[in-house]
C-alpha cells in the first residue's frame, strides 16, 4: 500500500483486519485518519514507523489467505 507508505507485512495486517476491503480502508482513512485506522487494526505509528501492538503471541492461519500470521 504505497499511499500509506507501509511494508507488505503491515499492509497485510490492515487488509486482514478490514477483511480485504481496500475501498473501505481508504474510506476509513479519509473519515478517521491514519492513526485511528492503524490503531483499530492493532498497529500504531512511532516516529513514522509502524509497530504491531497485537497482544497475541501464538501464530494462526488466516482463513482468507491461508498464511500463517502472528
């Protein structure tokens, strides 16, 4: 997601959280702003770097893309 200047991993986190609805992500970006969009997905910005805030420690398999994610 070049518009948000994200790594592939963080873009994937956003997509999974918002159920792969890219249009909805852009709507929420406009409505809520970048910080709130990220925080609702378990990400936060710190010095223009995204940090994962997830409290889950065990990886699981995504039921949409079937990749193992933490």
